[in-house]
C-alpha cells in the first residue's frame, strides 16, 4: 500500500489499465480528501510534537466477489485513490500475481530508481577531506 | 465599533477584475503554470508549505500564483484551505534517522560516519548574478553521480550521547498538544512551542535566533547536524488494524549542540536545540533550533536575562505571520465610526481647552482693571 500511496499522479491508473480490465465494484467509502497531522520527535528521538499536516485521499470499495480494497494516498487525486483501492482489492484475489507483475513491480522499480539517482547525486557531493603534508623535516 | 454599510460592491468587483488582470501581467508573456512554480520556485513552495502548515506542493504553487508571489498571502490561502479539510488522523512520529539525505553536514565533527554531504546548496556559490539564467538555454548538464553507501545515516548527537556528554532526548509517547485544535496556552510545553515555531514566520524566527547570537539570551550554538531529505510518513489505519506508509515528505532537520556549564540540577554537558521544518528550509530550521534552545532556560535552570528570545509569551504570540497580518491589516479597513468618535472627542477637548484659556484671560483682565 505504501507503493500505491507514493506513486506519481496517474501512475497507478495507467499501470492498472495496461495490466487488465477494471472489475466492477461498489463504494464502501467514496474518495475523500483530508489531512493527516504529521508528527516529529523532539531531538529526533524524544517526545512527539505536531509538525504540520499533509493532504491525503482515502477510499474503500468492494469487488463483486466481496473482496474489500482500501486506499490512503498522498495528495488530493480521487481517481488515483480509486485505482489504488482497486489494486489493493485485486491483490487479495487470484489476480494477485498479474497485478504484482503489472503494477507493483514497475512502481517499486520506479521508486528505487528515483531514490538511487538522488542518492547518487548526494554521494557525489560528499566531501573527501585531505590534509596537506607539512614539511617539518 | 462596526456598522454595516452598503455601496462598495461595484468598486470591489471592479478592483478584483483588475487584480486578475494585473496578476496575469503582460499577456504577450507566457503564463506561469503550477508545475513551473512547483519545479522551479521550489524553495518558495517549501516556505509556503512550512508556514501554511500543510504539505502539498501543488497547492502551495497554486497559492503562490494566486497571491502574485506574495508569500504571506499564499500562506494565508493555504491556512484557509487547510481548515476545510477533515482530519483523517495523526501520523506516527517520522524517523529522521531513516531519512534519504540529500544534504547532511555537521559543524562539530569533520570526519563522521556517513560523511559531510553538501547536497544542492547555495553555500560556496559566489552570489554573483548569473546572466546565463536570463537567456533561455539548454537544460543544465546532469549532476555527477557516485555510488551511494547503503544504510541509514546516524545522527551526530548519538555519538556524543555514548559518552554522556550531551543531554538525552528519551523517547516518550505522550500525545502532543495541537495548536490547530486548541488555542495557544501559556506556559507552553516544548511540544507546543516546537509546533508554533515550525509554522512560525521565517523572518521572525530568524531575527529571534540572531538576537540570541548577538547576546540577548546567548546560548552559544554549534550546528551539530543539519540534514535535508525525504522521510516516509506512516499512519495507523484503524480499519486495517496496522500502519501503512501514506507518503514521502521532504524535511529539514537541525540539531544544535549548545554549551552548558551545568546548573543545580544538571551536570556540565552539552544541551540541545531542535528544528524540524517541511521542505528544504535550512535557514528556518537552524533558526528554530536556536530559539527552541533559548526558550528552554527554565527547564535547564538557567537565568532569565529578560531577552526577547527567552520569553515564550513574546515569541509564541508574535511568530505567526497570519495572525500578525490579520491584526495589522485590519486597521486599513473602514473604522469610520471609531474615527468619528475620536474626532468628536478631540474637538470637545480642544473646545474645553479654548474655553478655559478664554476664562483665564477674562479673569486676568478683570483683575487688572
């Protein structure tokens, strides 16, 4: 669900539609945008405090077979929340393998590649200290 | 006193129509898109998210466009929007130790595990205008890359902790107070102060921090560590019965290490100030850490020297630029009746002074005759 929550705009829907036809479903909770209060810890490790909010969209649906899917995704896109909840539901059915290969694996690869490319840029800005040799002899 | 009056509607509508035209500027110049603001005015977007206290880069970019680049107005728009959102819950405290660091520096240790990572910084630039940016050109060359080290980057304060040279920040799970739910109450505990500072005005917090460096509540801070990068946000979902990741946000964290000679209750050791802010916002995060440390004088048994940065009531009541703007700017709105009564009063006082002067004059003349 983390991968679905963090995917870029329209990404889950595009991968889902490339993988299979969308099944019919009923809403248990229509997509709703709200906020989540993000907390930090004093000194990084101490008592929690409220840092500020972030936008989150959630929904819940039930496939015709009765399987329930939930989504909590970052941002305000209701179509993205719907696609994420569909994937969550279908991952609990016999189509899990197809969706794993068609949606989740590509999302993971994209997230890994984005993270690695930033980390590699950061690593290139790491300082290599060296001490000038002093001529004392 | 406020009295309802009518009659400004046409003027107001026309003023807003003109505002829209002025916002657009010269129509022969291409219009800014939200994506352009989000991608190319990132640090302005970060400031609006931090002080608007809502992490959503697209909304912050829209607010900047709507506010014609007036960041406090944009923050106002974000704060107003925020109030329309239902609160879905609280996150688990973010783990900054697990941050994917774009930048991580320490002013206290040169060779530290994880290294000094400069990241995309303005530091060491010459602050000379770059006229190449004025000419539309090719995108910049790709930044060089090097294979990154695996694993988390440890916090610097952790090293000092091992020797007991620095105060600890033991974990604790007391639910923190929330300024967005309860109005500010004094005395404010540290969790509440940190929330107020995290959304406080960057200029105000910077000035307060600077005042401590110049001697008004001096606490001699070193930047033990400054780190910027993405952290994952997790939330417990009641209907699922477990926690899931609901997004990634970029944060700036600053931990200061401050000189402390000890007090009646505490041994000589280093103490800490803490800053944590949405986005890449390092000036604000360093300022926040300095002010946080200055406000801790009481719990550390230090003297109150009367410095503004030590005075929680002063700092917390004036840090919010939306409160400040609201009160400041309301004085430009019609106060016709208020002013009318002041006018009457001044006229009456002048009349009385004139009458007294005249009476005195008359009695002097009578005495002389």
